[in-house]
C-alpha cells in the first residue's frame, strides 16, 4: 500500500530534442517496480503514457520544438497497485 505517491515532479532540463524530469520517489510498504510517465500536449486532459522507468527520473526524447507538454507520474508496486499521481507540470520545449 502506498502512503504517498511521487512528489515534487520537476523539469531538470528542457532542450529542443528532449525533456528531463525528476521527482521524489513514492513511499510504500512494498517494492516499487516502475514509474509510469504520462504526457499530454495542448489539452492537459488527454494524457497517454510515454514511458516507464525504475528510477526517479525520466528523459522524454520524443518532443517537438516549440510545443508545450504537461506531465505527471505514478508509481506501480510489485502487486500492480498504482500510487496516487504526482503533481502535474508543464514545460515549453524551446526552438
């Protein structure tokens, strides 16, 4: 069971070819097996999963210059339970 989800999701780097995200890991009594990273484009209500990582960071290499993206993260434990989601952030990819 999760006592909290990932926290303080933030952009570490935003370049024309990538966005690097970091967060504080979720807290659980079990083992976290992965984090799922979700992204939306212009509509922050249309999220899709763009990747998975076992760590508290993720690089999105599939971005377009001049586009604003929204992100949030969720942790998944060994039993397949999902944590509460992180804060949502936005990032404008530079040209």
